């Protein structure tokens, strides 16, 4: 290996190490934009990979308890969609506001934003947590759970909903870290929380060693304890000066005007998530018309697709932080250049993934199942969706760029138009009127995602986001 190659490898290793460990003194409004994207994107990617790992491991253990336990988790997660929408919307608003204040070199205002976001999250969680804990059996009944599932799963639902404050604070405080450019801290928090989850859940589910055997409720308790430990770590980072945003206890007071501004900004983010989730549910419902094989193939392909998209979300979130901070520093041109560069990197990455998915869809699917019909259906879905990956790369970055600027209305409107006014009618037309069957539903996905990307780029080029107030 040549000295030049060794030097390049060493430089790459140092860059990755620096991204993971974090650099509290780095100013993302100056210097190399490519390095800034890497510093922000790498820990975000690792953070989301850990989230996916936990979801897989937890479901593995719960599946050992039988169908009722798995159904309990499914029903409870469906009930949490609304809470996640609120948490995600508030997190988007918090990230945009903190990034703007950091770019303005106003750490006190960033700390005030963090304190208001945390107070708002606690207030919302107090209501949802109390109601969810008290009415857990009724909520499961409303969702259509059988008496057996309600008897088995009420403890799990109570544990998850009773601990909803940990969900809210994990989202919101990590939003503070990302907006400040402390992506490595957000990564450490979720890695800590999820490793505790992974260790505790089987111990509490099966009663290993000194732990009581709690069944599926043990999974909920273990998850809540893990998230709670993550929140404690977040609070320590915030109060000890480990973060760029330092919140002192005397700063935790109600600031009505700032809290109302966060609520206003968050409404668009909440609606974005709800629009996307609702359209996905409708697409699944259309697939169900064609039988269980269609649903199984669609679901399996989407799991593979979502895992491959994790690095892309890291780059898109990096763009959001860079937009917010550079607008705060009154460097709109640098903010715009950051988005174009992040989109280009994302396009290269997803283009390579698309080549793999199109060329090796069958072998990838057969890792998860050997059912011939499901393999054929999932492979078709994977190839079809992959054709739109280059466009999807730009769509993700553009959506997060608007959010980072504090313009949550534009991506919400684009989601409504491209998913509800275009994707769903197109899927119905291709599948049921033109006669393409379930393949028509699959074709509608990349077509709609491509339309979303083109519309996002055109709106971004207009530049109105540069004047967004946060």
C-alpha cells in the first residue's frame, strides 16, 4: 500500500473518529461543508442503526411468548403513532430553533428553547401517560384486541404509555443536540438507552436470574427503564456543560411566547408525519385486497428498504442542522450550498444501493424467507421502488432542509399533494382500473416519490425558505 493511500485511510479514520466522539468547539458555519456533513451524518446514521437493532431484538424475544404477545406490541405501537407524531413535530421545531440560535451565537436563547421544549414535552406526556395507564385495556379493546390479548397485554400497554414522558424527552432533547451540532451526544444517548433495553428485556420477560418473570409486560418495563436512563444521560449532558447548549436549573421557567412559537412551528411537522403515515396505511390496505402474499412481500421489502435508507436520513438531518445554523449566522448562500452538496452525496449513495437492489433483489429477500411466492413478490417490490431511489435521495434532503429553516408548511403541503392527491389515486388507477394488480401499487411509489423530489427541488430553488422566521 502506497504512502498516499495510507495517509488517505488515516485521514478517513480520523474523520470518522472525530464524528463519533464529537467536537464541541467546531463551528459548522465555517470551513469545509463536506466535512461538516460527515461530522453530523455519521453519528446520526449509527444512532438510527441502533434503533433498528433494538426493534428487531425486542420483537425476537416477544415472539417467543406467542401470537397474543406479538399482537399486543402491534396494537400498542399503533396507538403510539399519535404520540410519535407530536414528539416528532416538536423535535423538528426544537432542532430548527436551536440551530438558528446557535448560528446567531446566542447560546442562552438556545438554552431557553431547550427548557421550553422539555417543559412542553413533560406537560403533554403527563396527560397522555396518565390516560394511557388508566385506560390501557379500553384502548386495546377499541383497537379490536381480543379478550385474550387484553388480558395478556394490558401490563405492556400501561408500561409503555405510563413512560411516555421518556419518549417525549428523548425526541426533544436529542432535537436540541442535533440543532446545536452535537449529533454525537444524541447518538450516545440512544445507544445507551437501547443497550439497556436489549439487556433488560429478556431478563424481565423470562425471569432470568433474580429478575421476576413478567412476560410481555417485562418488555414494556425494560423499554421504559432504558429510555428513562437515556433521559437521565441527556439531562446530565445538558446541565454539566458537555453540550454546546447548557441549561442551568434556574433557566427552567415558563416563557409563554417562546413556547407558543415552538407549538406553532411543530404543527407542520406533526402533520407531515401524520400525512405520510396515513398514506402508508392506505397503501397497505390496497395491497391487502390481493391477499396475504402481497402484504407479506410488501412488508418485507419495506423493512429492507427502510434499513438501507438509514444513512440517507443521516445526511438529510445533517442538511437540516446546517441550514438552521447558517441562516442564523446570516449565511444563506452557505446554507443553500450545504443542501445541494448533501443531496449530491445522498444521490450517489442511494444510486449505488439501487444498483444492488435491482441486481440482487432475490438473494436479499431469501435471507429472510424461503417462501417462493413471498420472495417473488418482495423482489418485485424491491426492484420497482429502487428505480426511484435517486429522486428519493433529493426528496429526503429537500424536506429536511425546509424543516431546518423552520418552514414546516412547504414539506407538509408537498406531502399532501404527492401522497394523497397523486400517489394514492395513481395506485388505485393502476391496480384496479388499468388492471396491473398489486404491481400497480408498487409502481405508484417511485413515481410519487420522484414527483415529490422534483417539486421539492423547484420550491427550494425559489429561495423563500431563506426568509423563514424561527
